[in-house]
C-alpha cells in the first residue's frame, strides 16, 4: 500500500474519531463557551426593514416593525413585490462583526428567517429568499460567517420554524387589525383571521402545515446547518401550531452540528432546549430556577428597523443591564435592527462603542463569571469567580457611597485584597467594608475586585418560575 494512501486513511480515521468525540459532548461541555461569553448581539433584519413600521402612510399601531406584514395584513403578493426593491448595497458584514467584537460581544445571532418567511440565504427549499426574490441577488449569511470566523466570534441563526406568512402552510399568530392600522374593513378582516387560524390571505393556505414543515422548514434548517461552517446557536422562535412530531423532525436535523446550543422555543414542554429566553425582561433573583438563561432585549422599542422609534435606552441602562444579568448568571443578547441599506442605525453604533469602552476596562467582571453568591446589595451588582484557593468577587458599583464606605453584606470569608479595576488602585478594608475614594472612577458603573479566602457558601435560591418566551 502506498504511503500517501496510508496517510489519507489515518487522517480519515482521525477525523471520524474527532466527529464521534464531538457527538458525545456533554451539555456542560457544549455550554462552556456560552456560559463564559455572557454578552452577544442579536440582529433582526429582513424585508420588513423597507417598510420601517409604515404601511401606505399608516404607522403600525402596536409591536415591532418586523411584525408589519401580519399586523397590517399586507397581502402576500404585495409584500413579495416590495422585496424586489430590497438591495442592501451598503451591507458590510466585516464591519458588523468588528463592531460586535469591539463592543465586547462574543457571539452573534441573526434572523436567518423571521416570521415573514424571508430567508437571508440562498435556499433550494423556497424561492422566497434574498438570492432569488430581491435586487441584491446573493446570500447574506456566507460573508457574515466568514467575518465571524475572521474575528473569532461565534455565529448563531434565529429561525422562525413554525410561523411563516409567505410560504404556504406556515402558521400565523392571530393579531387583530387594530394592531396594524385603522382599516375600515377591520371587522370583516378580524372575522376572516378568526376563521382561518390567523391567516388573512388565501395564498397562505394553499398547503398544509405538515407540508410546510417537510418542504420548507426542515430543508432550510438542514441548509443552515450544512452550508455555513460551525454554527454555535439555533434560536427557534414562536412554536405556533407546532406538534411534537414536527418538532422532532427539526430536532433530528441538529445532529448535523453536535455542539450546537438551542433555546426553549421549539415546542413546549417536550423540547426544552438548553436555554430559557426571557424577552425584554431581566428576571429577579427569586425567579431563577437553576437553568441556563439569556435575556434578549432591544436598544429602543422594536427588533426590526423602525423610523419612528426613537425611544433609545441610554448607555448607562445597557451597561447596568449587562452587569445585572451577569450577576444572576445569565447572558445578555442585545439587538440591532439594521436599516434597509445594510447599515446600523447611528444610535446603535454609538451605544456599541460606549459599551465597548466600558467592557475593555471592566470585562473581567462579566466574562466567565458566576452569579452573586451573596445577598443582594443596594449599591450595585456582584459577580464571582472561584479559584483553587480562594474566590474573586467583582463589585460593580452603580451608586457610589457618599460616606466612602462600601459594605459587602453577608460575606463571611476573609478579604485579602481590594482593587479598583480601572486604575489598579489598592483599597483599604475593615471586615466586610471597603474604604473607597470620594469620587467614582466611572460615572456609569465602577468595578472593584475583591479577593477572599476559600469558597463562598452561596445563598440558597428558593427555586423560581422564570417567565420564558416572547411577550409579543
């Protein structure tokens, strides 16, 4: 046998062993990077960005701009015609990923397909995709995957597996006409949607739900998990009309990416996934139930781009949200809704830059940390890291003490050192009280690193009932 043949056989055997080992990953092994990441970027982008929350001069009454087709009851043919104009020539995935990385984010989850059924990727399962239905004419996800690989950012795909308002047979959550605009035919339309499982256009019902699952949903998930390299997260959304049988078909496709992490929105309760998904809300400590969780949240009030939504959260709020979430052992998936030309809104860019400055200095208080093992404090939030001989506590201070004394309630371990992260200043301490300077190093959130002896006996949680899933 030739040496080259032997070498090839050895390589094939090695690869198969590696794949087998990957398939045997425990949940803790799969979740390791995710639990250390703590911070990621959500991206909601699609044809709905063109409408920007306005239908023929009517401002959408309720909900995010990504729901405009459903809430305003836009006919399938009209919505698809509008897509022909979708041409995001300013799309620069390299810049997107670099902004995420510079903000301190470790992963990106993008809407590969939202409820309008429009795929941001070339798909053989449906012509309703960026390559076949728009002026842009090419896949948006492949260059994004390449940019994520370049910058060391994990890539995840959001996929609306049940709701699909354009591909026949897809489900439609029923929304009343008044949530879109004051259509004079509202009564008639509402009666129609009630009789047709939320659908408003006969074109949506030319196939069954099972046919949609078999011909669109399952094949597209196979494409997403086969054509874009390593996929870290599959983020299901809204299991409207889902059955266990349909969910199992989608679950089986996940074998293509043995290390993938999924959320709890495939089909409840029999398909819990790996993570719980409180939306637009940070759970309280009493809500925590020991499961991995991730709060997804908008920077303003809408997921998809909407011109009239100028209610932007401040950088202070976003940074403090991140510290709050990390202090409870969760992840923060913060959304950007790109404009139809492929650029981020300036308000999002500004906030990402400001968060990045804070994270560059204080990121060690967020990354790879565990929840606060002590009592809650009034002055801020606490995260922790366990070492071989002791424990590190990170005190993220929102309300700097006017009397120069910061008390760590409930700490029984002996403090060894106290250091301001921003300037490396060593602080004095007496018992559980840290003596701090008169001026806060950071007006938004200042971090003090505390090293204590031994492990901290964590405060027992009562076992809550975390609210998970969409609020809309």
